[in-house]
């Protein structure tokens, strides 16, 4: 039968004769027949459908396939198998160079007959993979439309999971390359239909899987913001945006305009291409997205982008008013562009030559759309006349063209201008006149984000604001054999003396980059800080080893020898010591080990562990500032040195209650009542320090955590039982034991890392603990001191014998808080709050130990806080630091910097270190560094002057405003501005008007 059918189709008979013969063959096919005959007919019909050189042959092939699908389903299913489909999709059908274009149509035809077959799922899974591969190969609009038609009819074949997001992104990439190859009306309509099918598939996917929308939009923005493509992406991308729910608009625009990783050039490229989308004839809500992005850029003061985009695109937008199909959207965009561009007449003047011709064209059209657009255009023109008066010669032809149209009243004009201006503050646009921009009003300098490097920027700014450390770094001598410290010195010097609003830390990043970090990926700022401090410490130690060799050669002076014998700068500034004691509960033997640390990593207590309360088991009270000491419960063991330190993990076992609590000083959030930490505390005389007059308070409500809670948990005893038993050397076996950590030397700068990231074995990922932790402005930390350090104190306390060791309270002032915004350590954003911590006491202390402030302005709660967010630096407050997590739950304090307050209770080593690092006046920089800063400041000045000259071609002074304008303008300086017309004021031409939409 297949031979008969092939002979009939290939014969030269007239089509009506052929049709009758074919009909007989098809009717015969409805009868039962053997499997071999079915296969032969299916192979022939497949050949006709896929390679038929006429529409007639393909139609016959289709009819035969449908008959065999209906009447011989088992044979059809056996023929239409996964292996055959894979061959069709990957190798094609037909001779090389003439592969069939109808493979997707063939598969769509055959799928309807195997939907209920056992092999259906295998076919669906194959197609999920193959359609993704096809889309990645960037098929033509016609082939993309066929894929979309197939998946729309058979949604079981749409890729799922991560592949679905990738499929959407690649489909958008395809649309970005669509081009209409012909200018014929039929071809254009066919092209539009193909685009609508593809974008309609995206809409279908987004409706069922909303999580795919934002990744798709991110890919879309990546396409339109690319500056590397030689050919601009297709305006067909407008069809994608029309299906994005408008309720997502605010969030999407906010994320885009606040993303520091997007350069101004990329943003300008993206918005320019979006404005071109007003040409797309069938798009909905395109104008809303364009206007929303323009408003978003104005909100973050990206005025340079808005100015350049407006001047380069406004004529093109204006030209689209000629075409009724895109007129409404184009007019909306034009209205916003003109009404927001109020600092200069330049944009309006570019349109002046075109307005009379457009008005004449709209009057001639005589449609409802044209009439409505004329009235809105006239209102817009009168607003511009009102805003930019003083150009009668230029305005006369335009005024003549619109004289018959309604004129809005002054209140309406002021309303339109008032609600659309980029900013109500004219001084914010000052840098776009021929005048130089300057750095932040705070006087501080930002750091440029080099691609997810906010973790480094936050740490650098925190270290810079640690004034004692900064002064020590800036005072380093030349030739110190510390290359990384030298780079840090240069970075600090530029942050101190540069005239730029922000500088690039690229050189320091490359030098301090941990080798295991992935370039461009978000990293853990705490991990970076530890690596940086360790590198700086080891680098200086290497210099000391070199000194030892030089000493052996006797080439070094005694002064230089004394210099090298001191601790490293990192040890002086951030180094502390802690003693870990383990007591065997059987033989009561105690072993101890002293360890150095540069930060304390604070774990969160288990949820069932309550914070310390005043009515709990006995505690050792830590005294207020002063020389009082508390006797410890037991005799300390012999101290031994050790290079290692261990972080305290989350512990589920019980802990003993005998702890030395951490106290907080100063005021906290409003509403928290002042309560003493414990009822046994003595000597609570807050009049000694005005700061303490606010009362000693808890940090937070009972059900929330505070920094002292975490420190107390860190220092509290831990039971070592069950699988965690301790091997006692004396018992020579595993025994139950108790471990406790005690601070023996408080660092000058105390760094606290809140261990917010923990591994979740269920998801196999690190999760973030989002608990709000209140942060005290002032902290009292218990430190165990040796007998010789407190001998003079015990002699004054004649009522008790001096013990072998004692605890002393060290006061710490909060100086920096690094905040992580996000829910994962692998993502999110870092920024920091910082302030310059200054001493609240004079260097010479009275003999009675009381504290006296040097000035009311030096009180901790009055010191100015700053917010460092990459390039942006702004004024802030401790209230903002305290409430950040309350307002933004994903923004949580992560790394804290406290500075030790000088006083009698301070560690002697750190008192000396603080004194040595506190220079008289500003640190003097070495000659090379001073020259480099001066040279860069001069270069920046030249850059600003060049930019001002480039802008001067189209930015001129505001024209003089009439007296009746002042009430709205509210700018007295305008009285002295002179009217005039720039050389380009009437520029533009008819070249932007064309007869085609595309």
C-alpha cells in the first residue's frame, strides 16, 4: 500500500485525480493490517510530511499519520519512540544541507496520539531536555514560535526546576536576537505573531511558576545593559516586560537602582534601550516600566544618567507620536521626560523644530487618539513655556501651532511641574553645571565595590575608623619590610586625604585576597578579617625573624633592637589572651592552657537556655569602674603558653551557673527599664561618670538576646560528658569534666563575631540565625588578672587577704558594627556603622580612681555615627544601629568592634600601646605617599574640569524667571541668572522621523 501511495503522490496526475486515489488509500488504512505494513506507511507519511516539496505532499503525509495514530495506536506508539525522536531533534531529517524545518510540527502532531501510552513520560522527559538545548542554539523566530506552540499545547514538555528558569532566560536571549527580515506588511504581521507566541509561553510559565520571573528579568536586564554587543538587542524584548505583574515593579526597580554592581554606563545603556521599546506596537505597560525606572534613578540621584538619556532619546520618543499604534505609551514617556527635566531648557529646545509639523499631522489625522494627544501635548508645551521663559524667537512658531488648543491654568502647570521634578533641592543638581563635585558632606570617603566586595569594604572602613590602629598604620616608617601593611597604609592615607568621593581598593584587594575565595562571589567578612589580621601579624613576625639574624651579625643598633622586640601591631591592637581550664570531676585535677586570640566568636545559646537573670544561681558580680576586685571561687592553675585557640560550638548539654557576667552600661532602646545585673553588686555609684548616670541596664526584653548574653554563654562552664568526655592524664582514662574559659588579657580593640551562620544537615547548606541581638553602647568585660598585676589594689583592701588571682572589669566602648543583609553567607550585602571612639577621660587620673569627662561632647552617646555602604557615606546614629534589625529583619549585626576605655583597670600593655599610637596631631606621611595623594587629587581635579567642559556643550545657566514664577521656584538665586540660548538650542532635525515603526 505504501508503494501505491508513493506512486500516486509522485505521479503527474491532476491534483483532483490524485486526491481521489489518496482517499481510497486512507480509507483502506482504517482497516486492520499487519505491523510491517503499518511501519512502511508510517515511514512514507513521515517522509512526505518532513521533506515534501509542496504543501500538498505535506498535507497528505499529515492525513496518513493522523489515520494511523487513530486506528493503529500500538504500531504508531512503537514507531513514534524516544530513540526516533532523539534522532529527529539532534540529527534532523533529510539530506545534509536540506534538513527539514518541520521536525517540531511533526512531533507536535504525533504527541497527541501517545499521551496515554506507557512511553509518554519518557518522551516528555526527552523533550524537556531537547527544547532547552534547542533554545540555547538561538533558533530563528519561526522555530522559536514552533517550540512555544508545542509547549503551550503540551505543557508536560516544559522544563522544570532549575532547568525551567534557565529555559526562560535562554528564551529571552532568543527574543533579544529576533529581527524582522522584511519591511512588507505581511512579513511584519507574521513576525509579530511569532514574537507573541514566544512571549505568551513565558507568560504561561510565569503564571504557574512565579519564582521564575525575577531570574528572567535579571537576564533581560543583563541583555539590555550589555555594552559588549556590537548589535543592539531586538525591540521584541518589550513583549517580555508586558507580562510581568505590575505589583513587582517597585521591588524590581528598587533593586536595580540600588545595585552598586551596575555601572552607570550599563544603566544608561539599559534605559536607552528600554526607551526604544516605545516603538513596539503591541506592548502593554511598557511606558509604566520606563517611567518607573526613570523615577527610580532620580530617587538615587543618578542625574547624570537621566540627563544624557533624556537628551539622546527625547526626539525619538517624540517622533513616535506620529503612529497611533504606539502613541499612548510614547506620550506618557515624553511627558515624564520633559516635566522631570527642569534644571535646563535643553531637552525642550531639541523638540522645538519638530512640534509644528507634528501638530499639523495630528490635526490632519482627525481621530479621537489624535485629538486627545493634541490636548495633552499643548498642556505639556505650556508647562515648558512657563518653566523656561525668555526665548520669544524660538517659541513663536510653536505658539502659533498650538494657539487654537486649550491653555492650562497656572495652578495646573505648577501642579504638573511640582510632582514630576527629579528633586526639590536645586543644589543636588549643582554638579551637573560647570562646577566641581566634592566628596560626601560627612567628609568621609567611600570604597568602590569591585564586584561583591562589600565584605572587604565594610571591614576596611571599620579598621580605618579604629583611630588608634589607623594612626599606628599611618605612622609606619618607610622600608618596614611589610608589603601588605604598606598597602594598607596607602589605602588609609587615601581614605584620609583624597578629594574623591570614593576610591578603588583594587590594589589592596589583590594583595589581601584569601586564595580560597572565589572571584566575584560574596564572601564571609569575618573570615576575611581573620585572614587579613593573621597575614599582617605573620608579616611583621617575619620581619622580627629577620631582625634576629641581623642581631646575630651585630649590624643593628640598640634602639632598633628595642623596636623589633615589641609585640606586633596586630597583637597590640587586637590581641588578647584567654585561659581554658578543664577540671576532672573524679580526681578534681585541673589542667589549663593560655591561648592568644584576635576575636571572640560567639555562638548562640540553645533555644531552651534562658538569659541570665538576677534571681538565678550565685554569680560573681563585676564591679563598676574603679579598683574593686572580686575574689574568684577557686585557685587558678599554672598558666602555660599555647599557640592554638578553639571556638566554642553550640552545646546542647547543661552548663553550670557559676559565671562571671558581662555587664552593659549606658542607655539602650527607649522603653527598657534600668535594672542592675545582679543584687549582690556593690559600689554602684553612677555619679562617677556622667555616662553612667543613665543607669546600668539590660540590653533587651527577656525573650531576646543581647551581646552580654552571648559573651556570658561563651564564658560559662561547660560539662564534658557522654561522647564528649575528657581524657584525664591523672586518671589515665575518659572522665566527666567541666571546662571553663576565662579572659586573662583584654585586647585594646575587642572584636566580637556573632556566629549567625550554622550548617543545616537537612538542607546541606549554611543557614543564618536571624535572631535580633541588642548591642550595648558600653560593655564591662571580666578579665582574670595575676597577683602581681593587682598587688597595689589588694594592699588597699585591708578587710580581706589578697588572693592568688582576681577578676577585674574592663570597660569597652562600641565603635563599629558590620551588618549583614540577607539570609545566607553566600549572598546578601555588607555595610557598617562606625564612629571615632575618643577617650572620655583625661590622661591623668585622680588618685581616688574616679572618672571625669574631658568634655560633654565627648560622651559616648554624642559621638557622631557614620553609615558606610560601599561608595556611599552618610551620617547616622546609634538609634539606627540599635533598630536596624527591627525594621529590616534580614539586616543583622555580625561583627562588632569595641575599643578599650583607658583607666586604672585597663591592661598595662594596651595602655602603653594606646599611648604610643596616639600621636600629637595628624600623623605625618612619608614623602612618596604624600606625593601620590597630591598627584591623584590633581588628576581628579582635571577629570572634573574635563567632565564639566563636556557637559558645557548642552548645560547652560537657568534663564531668568519672571516675578510670578518665584513662589513655585523658591530659589532666590534665579533672580541673577541670565537668559540666553545655547548654540545647540534648536538642534535636531527631521532625520529622527521615519515611516516605519521598527
